[in-house]
């Protein structure tokens, strides 16, 4: 999820259609946790939101950019 969040942020920084590939990959990476949550009968929106928030916290704490 942290990779998805980072790619989404990168997509926002790029002008025009240059960010589209980053956005597409970020969305594709969210399909896996979404499917797992659905299969477990969990609340998809709430759980994905919590995962995104925790991914942002990890990015700030450990700086996934290197």
C-alpha cells in the first residue's frame, strides 16, 4: 500500500498525461488488498482508508524514497 500511495503522489507532481502511468500502477496495486478485504467480508472503504493512512505514516517515518 505504501508503494501505491507513493506512486499516486508522484503522479500528482507530473504534468498532463505524464502522470497517468504512475496513477494506473497505483490503482492496480490497490486491487490486491481490496480483493482480500472483500473476500474476508470486511468493510472495504474503511479498511483501505486505514491502510492508506498507515502507509503515509510509514513513508514519513522511514522515507521510502531512499
